[in-house]
C-alpha cells in the first residue's frame, strides 16, 4: 500500500504563496501540536511463530493482526477525512478572501473616480460663485478658497441665493450629488477593506487548522505504511499464504464493504430527500386547500347545513427531469487528462502541473475538455452541477461522473468515477494522484455530478 513520497512543486499559485508566507507565523501563534498516535502493541515475529504452534492461539493471533490492520486503515482514513474537511474550509476561505479583495479594489477605484468627479464639480460651482460675487458685490470665491473644507455649506448657501440661474442651480445640484456619491463610495470601500481584513484573519485561522490536520493525516498514513507490510507478512505466515494475497483479500473486502455502505447511504439519503419533498408538497396542498375553503360562508338564506365540499386532491408531483446523458468525448478527454497526473504529489491548495488537490484536479481535468464544473472547491462544484441541472442519483452513476463526499450542503472531497466502483482522485497528503476504490461509505453523497 506504500506509495511515492510527496514532493513540493516549484511553481507557487497565489493561494499556495499565501500559504507559504503565513504558515510559519500562524502555526507559531496557535501553538497546536498534532496528537501522537497511540502504540497498539504490534506482534513480534517470535509471537507469531509461537502462536502458530497451537490452533487456538493461531486463530487468536490472526484475529489480532487483522484487527490491527483494520485499525491502521480506519485511523488513516479518519485522519484523511479530517484533513480534507480542513483543506476544503481553507480553500473556501481563500475564495471568499479573493472575492473580498476584488470587491475592495473595485469600490476603491469607483471612490477615487467619484472623488475626482466631485472635485471637478466643486470647481465648476466655485466658478459660478466667483461670477456671482463679481456681479453681486460679494466675494464668495474668496470664501470658497479660504474655506475649502466647508465647501458643502457654501454650496448650500449658493443654492439658496436668489441670483442663481437655472443653469447654476443644476451645477450646484450636480456638485452636491457628486460629493455625496464620493463620500458614500469611500465609506463602502472602507467597509470592504474591513471585511477583507476579517476574511484574511479567518483564512489564516483555517490555514492553521488545515496544517495541523494535514500533519495528523500524514502521521496516520505513515504509521499505516510503516506497519501494514509487516502485518500482512505475519498474517500470511499464520495462514500459510503470501503477503500479497492477504493484502489483496483484505483490501478487496474493504472495497466491497465501502461500496455497499455507499449504496446504502445514497439510498437512505435519496429516500430522506423524497420524504421531505413529499411532506413539503402535502403541506403546501393542505395550506392551499385551507385558503381556498375559507371564504364564502356567510351569506345565504335558508339553505342550511350542506356538507362542505371536499378539499381537492393535491396535484401529483412533477416527474423528475431525465438524467443528462454522459458526453463520451468530454468524459474521455477529462479522464485522459487526469490519468496523465497519476503519481503526482498531493498539495492543498494544488491545481498546477506539479501538485494537485481533489477539486483542483477535477476542475483542471474538465477544463481540459472544455467544460466548467465550478471553482476550486468540492462544495462549489457540487452546487455548480446542481445549478446546471446535472445532478444524478448515485445509483445511476456512470464513467466520468463526479463523486462527492460530505453532507448538509458542504462537501469536502470530489473525485472522477471510472466505473466498477473505482475512482481517480487526488486524495490527501502523502498519497499521490491515484486510482482507488470508492471509500468513505456513509459520507458519499446521494447525488453525483455529470458534467456536460
């Protein structure tokens, strides 16, 4: 199960550059240390040889070794899951920060332009004031020059002056509007700057959490790699087989169990969603019936006592839209791109030719095929597929579909489905881009994305 060690890419994206610049300061400030893995007490070869001499002790030792292998796998998978969740949170924080930076930049540019416009309008109003002063014997231009910071007060005075012509009034009004616009935009830009600073601090916090989780995932995976080969050899010795056979057998069982768990989870989620939709439809029908039946009872003379008309039956729910058919050429181009990345190291955020993370790989793979599936975020890619009407029940998955992990609208991992319950993914720290079985069981989303 050992895979290539990861290596750092030489090219830094804006996101990874942010991570490099802040990593040392953040980890030092939070003072978090990843928890050490507990030593479960691995068997020695002497214990294996001794256990083999007695059938009962041999069976017990087989159980012990099998449980140790399962424990290593479970610990590594859980640590990887937490790392992926933290990495997704950091990616989302970076996207929010980038959006805030663009908004601040745009507002600041608008505020600067508005300030220039207001300055020009103020000068035009000043020229009018000077002209009126010369005509009316009051040197308002000197007042404007000496009290530039009180220009708005002066403009109000000018506005009330009876000598202003209609054209002068328009210039005065425009100057006031321009001044107000400049002030409002400057305030918006300041607010955007404050929001950007807040989001930058949040991104640093998310980075610290992601780094701690990544270290824990690397440690758990290293522990698994370190001990699993020897445990497989010990298990093979106890059972008189080979380590390769035992590894294939146990991994095959794990893959089958994970696939079955994913199927059950998807079915349960689909049933829950249908039940919620049915309840919402029934509640809406009952509300409509109550509203329609509530009027018209007061008037008539002597009829009396007739039974109320029954509420109309709720309209049947519309048939679901047919699942979009997969685009074979698109799918194979995307899978071809992703397959060319096999063996390349994981990094987060990673979306270059040197390193990849999950959503960076899927985004680039489908971009190579000319399809936009969302931003550098598993959650965003899920909701982009939803917005495009391209979510399909997990039970109908086909080659090239996007498999998601997560729940409640938040998704922490995404991979490309290859068929046969196999995926192509950028998994986590320490694991290169790989073909793997669908893992995660109940975390697998009930819907898959089908890019088009």
